[in-house]
């Protein structure tokens, strides 16, 4: 359960298949009578927006399943309140998957529901989800305006009717989300970490991170993902509650992490205005997108704390990238490639949470506040 596979690259479908081959024994899925794939299609926008699950990742999952003898595959989703799931299936490229692989698309807004009890709560859940033999949860790693993070645990909110979604919000989201993960067992998590949104679950500020994460434990996945985008997982209540309820573990340090793939050099293209503004605090020279994306997320957290003004005051920029190898300079550097910079945080790639803590401490040490 405590095993994670992280695959870096720019080809989501092939990356997904490679990660699944590294994690799964085919016997775990072979013979399953009904397999459900639950992406995040919050609204009808393409995955490049940072809001929705890439259809290429789901294609990789489907091809893996078909290659190992699985046939009865359904992609199920209920988009956010006020959004049309069938429209999202079209806009996000999932109708093409239906045609190509003969999988079924199921709009859970039209599904029958059933009531269950879990973690002391009564929950209303779409019946088709509970009828599955094997559930593959395929969230996007991104920020959320209310809960700070949305990834594996929160993605199951698309398995309940809109009336229940409203009730979850009225109860503050955290406890209901944790209880929902007791009621619905996730068998496998495949995280779209290609370009999740920096600040908002509905997209608009995507940041290239170019990675796929695959594991069994949704709590562990969320804890690891929180650190990647600069958050302390223990500050996100539904993660700690899910751990208390026995869904999984937040102990990332004890996890077996297998890294695959190649990190692409060259500063990534940042399409969103916020990411562009944050890039003004960076001196990037042939930076890999996985490192650069972590730094952008970290700068967003530091901006929330009001610490970026300190960098501006001294006209300091955070150095990152392979162009700094073997260079000895003053300033602050992030990643192994900047080991020669006087103030350096190692890591390949570093997590945004570690970058936040390091830069915060360095600002105090070098007296630039």
C-alpha cells in the first residue's frame, strides 16, 4: 500500500502505461468483471487549462487494461454543480475514447443513488460506483480555493449527486470527504500531475509539472501531492481525518517511491498570467519543468505570506536549472544543478513545500526582510 511510482516526461499515455507496469501485477486486474475509471471533469474545459484529467492518461489506463484481458470498462463522472457532464465528455476528449476503445461513458448525474453509513455519517452515493468490481481514481493534482488541495480523496466527490455535493459544502467539506473515502474503496490512484492549476480547481493558471503518480493509498498520494505544490498535508483537514478513519497513511517518509522517466531541460512555457508574474522572481537557465513547476508553486505560497516583497527589495531572483552547473555565485539556488550557489536547496526535483521552508529561512539568515 505504501508504494508510489512517479514517472516524469511529456507523453502522458506512455508514461501512464510505464507507471502501471512498474506498480501493478496484472493479476490484480485480470478477471475483474466491471472496472470503473473516475477522472476529474469538473467542467467542459481541456486538460491544458489545469482543471481536468488528460484523456491521454485515461487512454493509457484503458490500453493497459485491455492488454491484460479486461473488457468491461466504464468511465464515470458527475461534473461540478451547474456544469454539464455530457458536455464535459465531449470538450475534454472522452467521446473520442469511447469511440476508439468501445468503453462506456456514464454520466452519474443521471444515476440511481443509494444511502450508506460511514465514519458516523449518512451518505448518498451514486449506485453505479458501489456496483464496481475495481475503481481507478484519476484526479488532477491542483489547488482548491476552499480546501487548498484537490487530488485523490476529494475527486470521489464526483461520485455523489448534486444534492449531496451541496450538503457536503454546507458541512465544510472536510469530514464528508474523509467519510466518503471510507464508503467508497479506491483500488488504484493514477494522478494527472502534468499541468494542474496553481490556485483554483476550475483552471486558468496551469503550471507544467510533467509527471504521473501511481499508487494504491489515496491518503499517501494526497500527502505527497500536497508537498509537491507547497502545502503541509497536515494542514488539510480531510487528509488527516481520512488517516484517522483508516483510509490510508500520511507517512510519506516511509513510502517506497520509485522514479521513472526523464526530466526535460528548458524553461517551460507558462501560459497563465499569474505564473508569468511569479516567473519574474526566477533566474532560470535550462531548467527542467518538474523543478521549475515546483518553484512556481512555492513562490505562490510565499506570495500569500507576503515574502516576495523581500526578494524584490534586494532585486534577488531564485536561481534554477542546468545552466548553473559548476558555477559558484552569490544568491539562492534551488535544485542539485545549483549546488555551487552560496545558499542552495538540493533536490532532483525538490518539492515546493521544501522550497517554501528553505527560502523562508534563508530570507531571515541573509537579512533581506
